């Protein structure tokens, strides 16, 4: 479980972007590449402690491999006008 506020913000940003990329047609390999690049940038900037980046990586890949996070949501059906 992530507890650091900065790491939680990175997690939220990552997962929101992953869902957006999925909805645009990217698939698991592409998502993994995106996460790898994001984490590499965090490591290079030293913005977050290395052990926190490792936890972020674990949680993000757990998110990716949970298929329920990428199910297509049904579009709402317009209400029929019976007037």
C-alpha cells in the first residue's frame, strides 16, 4: 500500500493515463513501455526515494494486470421519448 502523498499522486497520474491509453487502442506491451519510461524519469530526477519508486512500480504493474481496470464501460443508452 502506498502511503507517501507524492507517490500516491504519481500512482493516480499513471493509472489515469494507462486507462486513457487503453481506451485509445494501446495494449499491455505499450502500457508497460509507458510505465517503464515514467519510472525511469523518476529515477533519473531523484524526485522520489528509490524504495518508494519500487513500491510504485509494484502497485502500477498490479493495476495493469488486473483485467477489471480495463473493461470497456457500456455507453449510456439515450432515454426513449414516449410523449
